[in-house]
């Protein structure tokens, strides 16, 4: 770690961040790193961690005692659990240590008032279940009970004495008193970032597949290792997490694991995201991508995303300006639906409502009797593209539909050869597992 930090400093880095997305660094380890960095580097050292496995607050305190320059925190109503430690608790520790945070805590309190309203909205959604709202607390106006104040003092003494167990114990009791989530052992064992975990929980709820969460979490380490042990930070965290879900769904359906794989996972294993920390087994790469050699992304073959006119929105372009074009290039999967919906709403608002003829036609098509072979959704998701149209001849193994699940693109292939008789779903439609997508005869 020190060698890497020195290399970064030599390249002109303004700051070194110890970025612990999964919240796995315990107090003694981060204190050791901070002391080492401060001894050998002249640039500021920042520490970023999360609280999911239960080390966050204790490790931040240990880093402060060891002389770290900056720590990353969250405001009260978004702190703890999958978030970073609360700035309010860090403020209390620093006040006792005689350290000036350099933060306007009155402004933080005002921000918290607004954030609480947003937090209330989130509590009504899929995000609220994993992270209950903490008790209200403003360190500038609220009195800390004597027994809790004593815990702050005990935590500081333990951190100064390099007593890791004592630091963790006192900090966990402080967080428990204020109502922050208890340590999550599942996340600790899977070694995944807090944001990745909360995303996975929310997305599985939306897919109505919450029951596979424990198995998907168990599979994450093996999926990650098979893919070359990439760092679990955006976007590779989402790619690995979504593939673990795909593998759990395959297993549940009695299919071999990796039967369903996202385009992004294929790209990661192929080498399009760069070299991985651990070499990928050539046979695994062949199984996933059809090639054994690492194949970097070929920028010469890059094509910009299609920017069609939208008849359903009066013929305007999907991306009408530079900002929207960039949005489409950077986030094609999300941007296409978002921009289409925006343009359709603007068009509908500018003219009288008309019968939705296209939807009626689609319903009529769905009503036709199914006599041939259907290609079904192997997992729940949203139809984002049909690669074939009615009347097309298809071969077994040919890609026919692109399905989005957990923000990943999944290519759905046909098991049989034949002619496309009818499309049984619409682009943009959310479909459950085993929903028929098209018919081939």
C-alpha cells in the first residue's frame, strides 16, 4: 500500500485516499496505514469507509487518533449501515480530542432538516427496510446522556491505546443507542461495498426475487474470483453483483451457473475493462466469451449510440443537445428510456390526448393464439430491444431479445430455428421470469 501511495505521489497526486468501499478495515489496520503514510508522504491522507460490517465509526476514530488529515462522513439521516459514519458523531469525538473539524455544524443541521424529508420518502420505498431511521440528534443543541458520553471517552482511550476490541465495542454501543443498523455479517463475509449491497436488495425487491439474496451473496466471492478479482467499485461492483444474482437464478431454475450472463460481465472477463488483479483462467474466459486470450476493448470499432427520431414524440431526436448526447453515450441503458419518456411527456403536453393506437395493436398481437415455440425470459427484467422482427428467419443460438436486469444487459437467445411469428412483449415492458417474449414457428 505504501509503495502504491508513493507511486501516486510521484505522479503528482494531490491527496491519497484509503478507500474502503466495503467497510472491512478494522481500527488497528487503518491506524497502521495512516501512521505509515504520514511518515513517508507530504500530501494529505484521506480515509473513506462504510459502516455495514460494523467497523466504520471505530476505524474513523482510530484514523483520526493516528493523524489522518481528512475523513469522509455522511449527514445524520444518511449515515451508518451502508453509509459512512455520521459527521455528528465524528464532531463529538473531535471536540473531545481538541480537533477543529473546520465544518459549519449549524449549516449541517439545516441540511439535515431537508435531508430528513427525503429520508422519509425513501423509508416508504424498497430502500427503507434495510436502514431504519436513527433517533434525531444535533450535537450543538442536544445533551448526550452521561452513560453515552462515557462511551465516547472510553472509545477515545481505547483508540489511543491501540485497543481494537475496546474501540469497536464502545463505538458499536454508541451507534446502537442512536438507532443505527447493527453490523451485517452477511456483507462482511461477502466483502462487498455498502452501496452495492443496498442496490442489490432494492433491485431484487423490484424483481420480486428477494428470496435469492442469501445465495447471491454467497456466490459473490467465487464470481469475483473467477472474473479476476476486480475491485468492487462502480462499475465492476454492479457487474459482479448482477452476475451473482444471475447465477443464483440459474441455480434455482436447475440450469448450469453462467447460463445467463450480462453483456457487461462478458466484457469484463474478455478484458475490455482492462487488466484484472488476478489472471483469469483461459478456460473460464472461453466458457464466458468464446475466446481464451485477454482481448482489450478496441476503440477503433466504437460506434456512437443510435440517436433516432421518435415518431411517438412528434419526430424529435432522442438526444436533442450535447448534454443529452453525452448522457446517451455514458449511460445508454438508462438514458434511452429516460430521454424517450421525457420527449413523449413533452409532446403529449403540447397537444390533445389521442388514443394509444400502438398499444392497442400490441394488445391485438398478444391476443393471437400461440402454436409454436416461445422464447421466454430466463430472469425478471425489462425488455430493452428486439433483435428480430415478425417474419425474420432465426437460427438456434441466435440473439433475439435484450433484457435489462439489475442495470445489466442480458442477451436472450433462441433455442430453436424457425420464423418469428409474433412478438409477445413490448420494448420497455417489465416481465417476470418465464414470461414469453416472442414466438417462433
